[in-house]
């Protein structure tokens, strides 16, 4: 790959319907420049389709908050597959990194709810997730945390589709195991966490209970990953996707046709002044950037080694002793001079490529120095 070419990476997101996949992506993008302050890294939409999709989501959310209310149903869900196309500039004198995140109707993960006519599209989604460099598992925090009765607790695995998530994740882990030299990152991202942390305007700190709930409900997912691909890095990174809301009532409506026999919803109040204040998205974004920049550095390092080998070979060829008559001919015809010029050009290319690797190394060090705080844990 040429030094100025973009690297392409797929990012998979696996979760049930209405879990907040789009909101998570939008939160990561909205404050990306602020989140990456102090680093040379920049990230943003690649193309107008992604830019419009993110803008639409924020307008709907902002309108809801300005009305003094928050209703997750007021933000339109994903009805058709949509690929968020992002471009990451690592700040080195080289090509960037293309990140492609596939969003899809979450109901497709459940075979009982997936329309027959969408089977081929679901197969494409599964193939995308399996081939992804990074897999993100968004988790609706309130479903786990607000299940008080035994009946509600029994319904949680069905509402969260934890079995289906574990099956997709296992296939992803198998694919990562077959590619040991490629990056592998699994991110558990509890979303809508505003009511369970006291570090962003919340009234209580239930962060330990939330972590334990995720670890308990997604135990099979973790087991599958560790069994198939122990080299995978697993991070727990909870996100306040809105920041200024608080659950005041959890509603469990009995509905036999729904997963687990219940439909979960919640009533929220908006904390004044009603401005969105996402928290935790920085850890997700910086983890993604660090992981993918490291992958780019590995590829650029291989290219640097190749160019240095070419430079060394050109130098040996330029100075090779070919006997008195041949050496005299090379001197007289300026062939020796041309060989040396070629060797110098190859060395210049090798030096430039090595500087790219050094620049990426510096970027990784700066990203690695970012403190995610106590929210983020390695699992």
C-alpha cells in the first residue's frame, strides 16, 4: 500500500432494537474535536450522507430537550441499514484511516422478529460484523438496573438479546483468531447511564452495580471471546449519551408477543438547563483511535522495512565491484553515478517512511496518556 493511501476498517455494532446504536455513534462524533484536544488526531464524517444523518439525530434530540422533556421514542430509530462513513487523520504525513460503522434495525438480530424478506440483508450485516476490526456492544443500562421483580429480571436477557449477541460475538472472535496480526477490540458500552453515575449531574452512584450487571448478563459473551480469541482486548466503557436527563419511572408493560413478555420504557426528567452533556464517549473514541492508529503503524512499519531493504540493496548495487574494465566503463558512462543517485533516492524514501512511523508512534503515545477515569475498566 502506498504511503498516502487510506486504510479501511470496518466497525461492527451488535445490539437489539432501540438500544441506542445511532445515539452512541452520534455522541462519539458530536464532540470529537473536543475529545481529541491535545492530540494531532482528527475525525469527522466522510461524505454528506453521514453528516446529514448525524445532524438529523441531533436536531431531533435538541428539540426534545428544549421542550423540557426526553422521550427516546421521539428520536427516530433505524429502519434501514445505514453505513456511517468516517475519516480519521492520525496527524502523520501519510494517508488517513477510513472507519465504516454499519447501523441496522436492531430487531433483525432476533430470528422471531426478523422479516423473511430481509434475511439476505441480515446475512450481509452479520458478515460485516464478523469481518470488523472492532466490535461494539451497546447495552441499555436501564433495562438491567430497573428490573426489580422476578418477572422483570427473567425478561431482561430476551429484551437485550444476550444469546443472539453472544452468537454474533463468537463468530467475530473466531474470525479474529484466524487473523492474529490484525487488531481486535471488543467494547461493552452501556448507554443512557445518566441515572447511575454521580459524576455528570446524577443523583446517585450505582456504577459498581451497573458494572456487575453487565458482567453478569454478558458472561457468555465474555466466555466466548476468551475461548475463541484470548488476544482480544475487552473494554467496559459506559456512556451518558444525553447527560442532562434522569429516570423518574420505569415502565414494564406486559405484552405476550414481545421478547420476554414485556415492553420496557422509562419516563425521564430533564435536568436544567437542558443542554446535552455526553460523558464517556471520549473513552470510546480515543480507544478506537488508539487501536486503529496502532494498526496503521504496524502496516507502515512493514512498508518502512521494505523501503529500507530496497535502499540497502540499491546501495550495494551502486558500489558493487564488477572488475577493472566494467568499473571503468561504469565510471566513463556515468552509470556508477546514476546507480548512486538511485540509491540516494531509495534512502530518502526509506527515511521519509521511517519518519511516518515515528510520527505515528508519537501519536499513539499521546493517545495512551489520556486518562479515561474510573468509569472505564478492562474486562
